[in-house]
C-alpha cells in the first residue's frame, strides 16, 4: 500500500506502530488463522494500540512530516492499514 501511494506522488511514512512490543519480525512463525498462538500474538500486538498511544504517535508523525523539507505545505492525513486501519488523523 505504501508503494502504491508513493507511486501516486504522496509522501508516505510507514512506521512500526508496534514498536512498544518489539522490532520486526513481530510474528516469527507460520501464520495459521485461528491458531491459538497467532491469536495470542495478535492480542499482544493490538493491546499496544490504545487510543492515547495512537494519538501521541499520530501527532509525532504529523510534526515530523510537517518539518521535513521534501513534504509540501498543506493539508495532511494519516491513514492506518490492517491493525491500525481504524485510526486516522487529519491536520488542516
């Protein structure tokens, strides 16, 4: 998704939203939907995405990008994908 957006001319920041849990790879075993250990790991990962943590991170991302010379002035948005798909922050 990041490559598709960048190819359309957008500036893309692809952070590890699970940095509180660990460094990639965050799942280091074969993923089998519904398997107990994958469900446990998904719980560990998603538990770090509290509304407060996501808000702090989103603000930091916007601040970082707004100061970067290669990013144009104007409206900016952050859109989640997969686990973070429910989070969006707009800065007008």
